[in-house]
């Protein structure tokens, strides 16, 4: 099969197309013929050694999200059959979705939402599950509350803004000037242009901050919280300073990947609470351009690879 392989940690020059053996699914895996895959920020970061080289042996294939069709079933897999249209998340310790085929644990795979293109379906897993983790599971956002979402225009943020609005919250998000209208179109009540001054001067009395940026942005988010408010983050880098308040909670949001949560995303899409936000689709043969675009830190919505091209 054709695969985009990572051969070192010198950035994108370490990525090379190669012919590789098609993975053999283990007993609990499903072999998926990949038709759509995303490029996430973490894929770009790993090319520079993020997470440490001990996490994988080289060559490695990056990519977590996919949509495609079931090509082969592991001996213990029930609930899928060959030819099913599926979407899901690959195991990061094994070869990923930037290849013609990927062996995905059946436990992190589900049926593709009806009516969605493969590109749209493949855009949903990591962004959607991260937004669910931050806004619902850890953030416990409730109707009538006020939430501030940092990076509302990005892959996770564009899902989180829609989800928070669907839950009945008043939604504020940070974005650059060119993305203000876009983030408002996703349902944000207030968009704060972080390029035009300190966002924390533009908002207060927030119940929940969902931080997708980290570092100084996280530190500057404390003043906007109500007493008893919660700051949830999935982002790096960490803050270098100690938390400046003790009357608010700070929580990382562990992101869980499983079929039931993927089905929850499908339900949200089918009730039109959330729509996939794909803004760039690159042919697989141009995957490096997708990596470069994501690495700018200014991609809007999801950046996808059409694995059929
Ligand atoms: N722990 C996990 O499991 C997990 C899962 C998913 C994501 N993450 C991490 O979460 C972060 C966000 O992921 P993502 O996929 O949403 O990233 P992304 O799509 O690459 O985010 C890009 C967006 O960030 C916005 N942005 C950049 N700097 C900003 C700033 N200072 N303030 C506000 N917005 C800013 C950009 O908007 P403008 O162009 O308008 O500036 C752009 O739209 C990444 O670091 C990712 O690695 C972690």
C-alpha cells in the first residue's frame, strides 16, 4: 500500500511516501480502506519529536482520524462487516491513517453518519471527541452558563462553539480578525479579536473557559472567570506561572475515544446541533501541503486529506 512514512524528527523533511505492507488486523481490529483522513496539529508536532521518540518505532505512519470502508475483520470482531462505511480513531502507538489502509481497534470505530461525505465524517472524531471532553465531560457546561472558548476558529474550537451553543450556553470565543464572521456563523454570541488587545478586558463572569492555546493565554484567562468557575484545557504548552486564583478550578480534559462517544457525535450531527467544518481538502499526494497549512497555527476548521487522490 501507499503510505506517508515518518523517518526521523527533522520536521516535514522526515515525511516520505513509501510502499509498505498492508497492516494485518489483530483479533480486535478492523482493517479500514482509508478514503479520508485529517491532519491534526499533533501530527505536525510529532515530526519535530513531540511526545518523545520512545513512543514509536520508525518508520511510522501518522494520522488519527479516518473515514473509509471495512476491508477485513479481526477474528474477534463482531458488529461490522466487510464493506461497511465507517469513521473512527487509530491507535497512536501503531501505524495511523495517512496510508491506503489502517488497522483500527473496533472499539474506536463506528458506522459513518448517514448522509455525510467521507471527508466530512473523517473530520469529526478527534475534534468532536476533544470538544465533548472539554465542554461536556470535564467542563460540565449547563444551559444558561457563559463559556469562553479559545481558538474558536480551529478544528476543536469550531466544534466546541457549536456544541456549547446547542447546550444553551452564552458563547464567547477568541479568534483573529479574519475569522470573526466565521466564528459568529458557528453560533458564537461574542467573538473577541485577540490580535487587537488583551482578550481578558473584553469579557468577565465566565463559568467555563475552554483553553485550546495554553501558556500565557491560559494564565490570562483566570481574571475572566466567576468565583467557582472552571478552566478546562487540552492544550500545550503549560502555564509557566502558578495559578493566580484559588477560587476557581483548573482541570485538564482527558479525551476518550470509543464507539459510544463516536455515536454521540453522529447523533449531534444528525440532529443538526453540530455540522462538520472542513475548509481545506488536499489530495493525499499533496499531504505535505496539508501539514504546512496546519503548522501555521491558523487553519480554519479541519484540514483533510482525500486519500483517494
Ligand atoms: N489532548 C488532546 O487529546 C488534544 C486533542 C485535540 C487537540 N489538542 C490540541 O489542542 C490545540 C487545538 O487543536 P485544534 O485542532 O483546534 O488546532 P487548530 O485547528 O490548528 O487551531 C487553529 C486555530 O487556532 C487559532 N488561534 C491561533 N492562535 C490563537 C490565539 N492566540 N488565540 C485564539 N485563537 C488562536 C487560529 O485562529 P486565527 O487564525 O484566527 O488566529 C486557528 O483558527 C492544539 O494544540 C492541539 O494539539 C489536544
